[in-house]
């Protein structure tokens, strides 16, 4: 029985109006009858494609209802920045989701700008998690300042990986290790299965289409879609696969160019996402000095806007056979034995958190620990701190409010 035929009330306002868009773009289904999918758009206000895609998606559902097991909710990230057409007003809303910041956000009354956005969004998320009775999934839609095909970024646990694989676009591993305080990182720590979707260039109309396709695919991947609506998802899945333009499935981040605070960073014109670059190739000018590619690879997210602290990334393809190898290795639960390796120490008794002495364990690259399901938390001097991704392990589910 699939009782939850959609009832939808798209409530988003046009971005052209001066009024703020509603926080909740749409909410359909019954969270007590299955999994929950949360879609986020415009966490960065100058990336409207996710917001527009949600509006179009919920309007489609209103016109042609489909059966659902569970619920789907669409949330606007940064309402004020979206209305103003900027990435953020005071600070990046996608770098604020850290425990100590949340304590402040939850306990303060008079908040403005992104602090106010974070508080509202946090309340909405808490309500959704509190009413969820099954798995919760989150799809966070972004876009880039430079042109390039769509891709996904996610914390590489096995469940997140399955979720991202369904999206059919190239998967980029390791970006989450470079950034602190992202919304998805926080949701992941709360037991939510997450993936980020980069839909293409901000102003490209195709970005909205790709983002809408990603929502349809996520609806099925999360198990929220019932028997109807499969044709929409098949079409969406095909269009995303086509948008790949023959690119491989899997990539890893090799380098992030961090822009120092207040630096004058200018990317060379005409660079696009996933284009090949050679080692030493000139890519940008920063404070009048040339910035060159430190190694050969593919360029990702060249920055063509003034706001943002990531100049560009260099990525490299990884053979997909490693996906299978790492899935097997993780099932063997090798964290129980990892401390037996020279230079590796347990921080807790379980091996879920470890410290690697890079001088002793020089022959163990970070990739080795990635395969076992570890993620880099910090690097202090010669020590690398790593944590095992929790949702590969048994008994992992939504964690209570702390
Ligand atoms: Zn973004």
C-alpha cells in the first residue's frame, strides 16, 4: 500500500522580487511512512539553480502527483544572499556548521545575516530529524562560477557512495577533507546520508535542468519514490549520464589552491572544469605572482568570482575497481588491527580514531587509509589524524540532538 499521494504547496517567490523567498520551497509526503529526503538549494546565494530546480520539481509534483513512501522537503539555504544575488552577506553559510558555532547560534536571540540564516535552517533541520522515523538523506545543490559539467562531492562512506553513484555524474572524492564546517559534513555527523551535487555554471540554464534531474534521481535513490514516477527518474538518470560527456566515474582531489585572506586572486580567462592541465601550467595571478599547477591533472572549479577562498582544485581519475576493493576492505573492519602497523597509534580504544606518524609510516599513503574508510581530520606537524567513517559500521543511524 502506498497511501501518500503527493500534496504540494510550492511556496517559493520569484528571485526577482525584493521579498525573501520562503525557507521551505516544498514539503510532500508523510515522514512516518518511510525515508526522508531533504534537498538544499542556494546555501550560496549566487547559486540559484538548486532553488529554481526545487520550485520546478515541486510544481511538477503538484501537477502530476506520484506515490511516495516517506517524505521530501526542499529548503532554501541562504535566503537573504539569494535575494541579493551574492554568495553570502557576512560569512560563508557553508563553513559555519561546527559544534561551537551552533551553540552560539542556538543560544543567541538577536542575530543577523548568516547567523540568522543558520539559526532558522538549524531549527528546520531539527524538526525534520525529530519527525523522521527511517533513514534521512540530504542532497545539497551547488553551482560553479566557471563552466564545466556536473559532478558530485561526498564523504566517502559506503552508503553515501551508493547514493552518489545513482546520480550518474563524475564523483569527486576528497573535497570534504579540504573544507571545514560544511552543512553536509554536519548532517553526516548526525547520521544523515549525504551527497553534494555541483550542477554546472551559475548562469547556465542547463544547470537548473541538471539539478532537477538530480532531485528526481535522489528521490528514487533514497527510497522515497513509490511505484509511480519511475519514467521521470529514468529520463532524469539518462540525461545526467549524457551530461558526463564521456568523463570517467571517479576522481580524487590532489591539490586545493587556498586563496589567502585579502589576496588579489585572478584566474586566467577561459579555463573550464575538468580540462587537462600540465604541471607548471600558469593558471592564475595572485598578488601579482603567477600561480602554476603543482602537478598534472584535471582542473576543477576555477574561481571566477570575488567571493570564495578556493581558487581551484586539481583532480585525477581513479580506477573504479578501487570502489569494490575498498568496499571489501571496509567490511573486514580492519580498524581493529590498523594500530599494529608501524607509526600508527589508536587515539581511542577502538581504532576508529588514529594518529599516523608520517616519518615512521612514510610507506603508507593517505590513500591506503581512505580505502579502509578513514577520513583525514587534521594534520599537525608530522602527524596525520584520521577518523573511520561511522556509517560503514553497524548500528549507525540518526544521532540524538545534543
Ligand atoms: Zn556553493
